[in-house]
């Protein structure tokens, strides 16, 4: 070992210099973690900054390395929180889905529901027949004008006028006419379609009226 003070060479296990008597530090020194000053191995306080050597090391260890039990506890808390959040998200999504389905059903029912003011009840004997009229008075008038050129085609009503007969067949024919009016068909097109589908064009003075397909009526 070489003496730090006088540079004399001493035996490997020597603790004091054989030349000057100074204590040989050699590799047994430990350095202060705060200021880096070398100190005796058994020193309690740093000779450079006065920091307690053992206390400093102990505090550093506690800060750098959490206890295993604490780490496990934190992991468990994070896991429970994550599972709780996922479960809450699934419940919220389910509630939102049910709400959306209910809204769609309500809108569908509302759109399919007929306005009571557009429905009239006509009776033939003991049978009640529901008939839906067009909301637009002008379009409804057009449909009835076309129906007035035909007789009911059921064969049991005595050829009653199609625009006034209340039997189910007459109601069906009038709905057929109204449907084409909604589509924007011309009167001539509608008369031709009714004549081909149901026939029974009304006769006047013993003569059957010709189909109105040749008329240039685009109403």
C-alpha cells in the first residue's frame, strides 16, 4: 500500500504508514454521495460537507426502491380502477343503445300513424271500412273526379258509382287512384290504368265512355 501523505511503500495489509505513521486509506475509503469527498470507511459524517454517511445512503435507498408490497398494492389499485372504468363504459354503451332503439321505434310509429283528420269511416251494412283521404283538397278532388267516371267493379253493388260506393272493393279502387295521384300521374294515365285493372268505365246514354287516355289532361 502506498501512503497518501509521504508516498512510502507499505505492506499490503498495513493500516498505518511505516515511515510517517499516517493512517493508510487506500481502497478502504468510501466517497460521500453528496459532495464526493473521500472518507474513512468507518466515518459517520463526511469531512467535506458534514452529511451523515450511513443516513444518506439509507435515505437514498428508500427513495430509489419502493417496497415490493407497496408496488403490488399500487398495481392492484390500478387494476381495480381499470376494470371499474371498463365495466362502467359497457353499461353506458348498453343504455345508449337501448335508448337509440326506443327512439327509432317511436319515430317509426309516429311516421306510420295516420292523422285522424285524414281518416273517414264508411259503413256498408254491419261492416265498417276505413278509408284514407288525401290531405291536399285539390288532389283529393282530382282522385274523386277520376273515380266518378267508373262504376264499382265488385259486381254485387248494382253498378254504384265508384266515387260514392262504400263497399270494400270500391274503397280499394279509390285507394288505387289516390296512390297514382300521389305519384303525380296525369288524369289520362290514371284513367287508363284503372280501366285496364278494374274496367267498368261508366256509361252515359247507353254508350260506354271511351278511356280518357287520349286526353291531354296532365292534372
